[in-house]
């Protein structure tokens, strides 16, 4: 695989990861809105059991959306800049 191929694959990864992050954010917002609609109506032992599983997942998702996902996209963009400089010189 040539360095040009590596660049193209990394560029596609950055684009698709950005799309994934946007889609995840939109979907998770919808789930949270649904939770807020059902919360006043659902207050029983099953809900408390559900929350034991849900809360850690919710925290992990928020961490990914706020920190992990954006940092990885930034990392890829920075690597793409370096690779572009390598392939095309600093004047590009």
C-alpha cells in the first residue's frame, strides 16, 4: 500500500468517524428526550434496576461524545496534516 493510499484511507476514516459522531450525538439526544418523557411515569423497582445499567452507559456515552470522539477526530486531522506535508511538501 502506497503512502497516497494510506492518506486516502485515513481521510475516509476521519470523515466517517465525524459522521458517526454526529449521528451518535443525534441518536443519543433522542434517547435522552425519550427518557425524560417516560421518567415521570416510570417509578418502580424495574426502573431502579434499569437505572443501575443505564447510568454507567449514559456516563460513558457522554464521555465519548464530549471527549473521546472529538479528540480522536482531532488526532486524525493532525496526522493527515503531517502526512499531507510529507506527500506534497510544506507549501501545500
